[in-house]
C-alpha cells in the first residue's frame, strides 16, 4: 500500500454500469511527512475520505476487496484514512483533529 | 485508475478467439489538464469512447470486470469517459459538449 | 496491452510441467511505428506469431486467459498480430502482406 | 519478492472493515546488505516483524495468501523475517541474534 | 516473463506457514547474453535451478501456478532453466553443458 493525499475529484457520466455509485477521487502519492510528491492517480473512495486528507490506497486486484468495490472494474481503492506515520521513532505525520 | 486521451486505433485480424468483437483503442496517459504526456498503450473500449476524449482506464485483472471484457485476455480497459477533473478547488479539465 | 515486435526465441528444457508445449518468444516493446525501442521480455505465443511481426501482448493474470495459456505459470502472452496502428488520423504502422 | 527493512508504523482508525486488526508497517526496500535504499511502502505484518528487521514482502494478489491477510484489501504483506542473504558465495546479510 | 541469473539464496526461519518448504533464490534480471544487469529480487525455485544458471521467472499471481507454489504468498517463481536465447537469427546465450 502507498500513502497518498486526496487532491481532487473526477466526474464521469458515461461509464461502465459497474462504476455507478462509486466516488472517484484524485490522489497523489505522498512522502512520510504527508507531502504530495508523487504521480497523480484516480482511486475509488471506500472510507469517506475528505479533501486534503492523507490516505492509504491499495492497487491491483486487492482494490476490489472492500465492500464498496467488489466485482467492479477498478484498480485502486482508498481503504483507510491515516492518523499517524511514525518512522524510526519519530512522528512524521499526524492528522489534524 | 489513470487518466488518458484516446489517440487512435489498433487493428488485428489474427488474434485469440477471446479478442473477437472488442475494440482496441490506442491511448496515452494524460495530466490533470488532459494533455497527453505519458506512454501510449492499448486498451479495450467498454464505453464507446471517441477519438480525442479523455477517459479513465483500469489495468490488470480489473480490466476484465466490465461486461465487455469478462474472461478475455486483456489487461487494460477504458471504463469511463471523463467529464470533469477538479484539483485543489480548481477545474482543470472539462469535457467539451 | 502493449505493442511489441517479435525478436527471437527462448528454449528451456528443464521447466515446470505446466510450461510443456508452449512456445516462448522474445519480444521487445515497440513504438507506434513498430520500431522496437523498449525492454525485451519473454511471452507465450497464443496466435502463431512469426519473427519480426508486430504483436499485442497482455501481462499479468490476463496472460492466462487464452486457450493456450490457461492455468499456466506465465505472465505475458501474445494474443494478436497487429495489422494496423492509426494515431491522430495518420497510419503509423501497416503490416506487410 | 523483495527484501525490505521495517522502518516504522502507520496508524489508521477510519478504515474499511476488512482492515480491522491488521498491523500496518512502514518498510523500505533494501539492498543485499540490508541497507534501506529504496522507496517506502506500507505492508501488513503476517509474521510479527520487529522494528529494523530485514524482511521479505510479497506484492499484488499474493499479499492476500497468508492466514492474516485472506480476503483483505491489501497489496503488500511481510511474510518472512530474513536470517541470511548469501550472494555469489559471500554472506551479505546475517540477522543479529 | 523475464530472464534472470541465479545469484544467491535467502534464508528465513520465521515465516508464514505457507512458505514452509519452498526454496528462496536470489536472482538478478539479465540481458539477452545472460549478463546480470538488472535489479535483484527473490523468487521461489520450482525447477531445481542451480547457482549461476540463467532462468525464466514469472511474476504476480502467475507465480502461484506451479505445483510448488500453489496458494502460497509468493509473487515470483522460477519455472524454467534457459538453454538457449536466440535473437534476430543470432545465438545470444547457450547454457553450458
């Protein structure tokens, strides 16, 4: 899984029936401090992630293993909102509350 | 999933029986503004995407999860035509109507 | 899927039983004009592709979805011989007949 | 599979139900001497790996094949703690005991 | 599939039960002449490959399709020992006998 930040949304009206009702978020891979520094991609939101939140996403067939994404033609899913990243004993990221 | 622009077509007569009847489109990954700037690849069209449209494609086993691609030996599918991309509160791409 | 050119063959006598009887071709990813310019890889031939032909290959689990590759430990399959590549209204590649 | 070093942890409270109870570790791909020199990623711990240990992780659908990760939306799993890496007759890494 | 050379071994005592009894080899992707020039990775040996042999490996879910690797959490398998690589009519690699 990779850390990413939610940076936007994608809207698509004409789509495969199996995509109906899923929310497509634009995310950008981020470093351990939560700084978005990677490539952008589109992932289905399975946890109600909000704009600018740091999330965890899974890619490939595993993206279909949440309740929201089962049997859908999607290859990336946001399945957790990150509260904290700790690296080598140091807190690198903490979610604002 | 990734954003891409439809840039052309691929025709293949001699092919595996499971590829009969699918439309093979040439696409190029694009940035948030819809500018094709990535590598080209070939994807099956599951939504009737047209030339120059910005689309969303899924790769890997998920490419087989549309009605059109079930059980076929394909690893990329266009499963949505993109209407709008919004990033950090700004409209980056809007489909011409 | 990706375009590739058939550049050679790989022979392996000692192999998993599920690889018996498959033809292993050496291919190199190519550009839209059919010029081999990418990395070389080994793919199972599911369509009787010949030396120097431009082909389409699928990777990952989808490589097991042809009649030839079912249930075999292979992650790349040539499932079509390309006749024509058209990009932005221009014919970029046409198979010699 | 790849060698990696455990460098930290990720905590996520809001998450897909199928992620409940799994431990999310931050790892960094490492070289044959165990020096972390690659990109960081998040993997589920299936073997009780400790901080700074050199581990082996599997990616993709295979990440769901441990007892801990079955049917979960995860694409990377730590499924072994490495004791020894030998390359070209030379011991490159040995776990401290 | 990719060509690789066997360069060593990895030993892991603490591991997922499904990894018991499999041999973990260290391999390095190689070019058409058999020169190891790529990144190192760890693959399960399904054919009794020996040190320094040039082999073929499959990645992803296909790595679980040999008799040795079925249902195991592994994402790379050596499923053939390469005897010969021929490219553009020229023998590039021949196994020593």
